[in-house]
């Protein structure tokens, strides 16, 4: 027989769906490995976005014969990476502030 959902978790999911959230409701207890994985991936966002932006600028420079677009696109990639990191940290902070009484694993 399948396990019945907890009433509190069910009500949180119901309210989230009524508000139109498409993101899944996070589990209450994330393991230490899951948290380490999430925050380690954040450490890769900034260098990856900077390299992708700079690489795109480099290719556009080569295509048009210019020499400055790699800098512009590198800066845009870095800014995009910083914004993504801040968004993720804000989501985590909001998640924590909405359920302070729930234990963390």
C-alpha cells in the first residue's frame, strides 16, 4: 500500500500549485550529500558562464574581424553567472524562511 502524504507537506504543495508555481516542492530533509552537490554546482556556474561568454565573443570576433567583443561577451557571461548564483541563493533563503520549524538533514 502506498504511503500517505503528510498533511503539512500536502497543504504546502496544494498552496504552491494554487499560486501557479511550476517548481516541485522541495523535500523537507535534504541529505548532506545533496546540499554539497547543490552548492558545488554553484561554484562551477561563474567560471563556466565566463568561459562560454568569452568563447562566444571570441568566435564572433573571428567572424567579423574585430578584437574587442570577447571582452564584452566575457563580461556579460560573468554578469549572467553572478545573477544565477544570486537567484539560487535567494531561492534557498526563501525556502528556509518559509519553513524554519522543519528539521534539516
